[in-house]
C-alpha cells in the first residue's frame, strides 16, 4: 500500500509539471525569455 501511495504522488507531481509546461507553451512563454539576441545557445 505504501509503494502505491509513493508512486501515485510521483505520478501526480510529474503530471502537474507537464501540465504547467504545456500551458506555458500554449501561451507563448518560453523558459529562456525568447530574446535570442542575448542568448549564446541560439547561435
């Protein structure tokens, strides 16, 4: 029973993280701020 609760908590946390990332993606936000002129990773 204890393992089930731990697995359920982990699955719920992952689901909330994915949902948050998906909502940010849908709203046009990005983790880097979207200013590629100041980003060394975009070159």
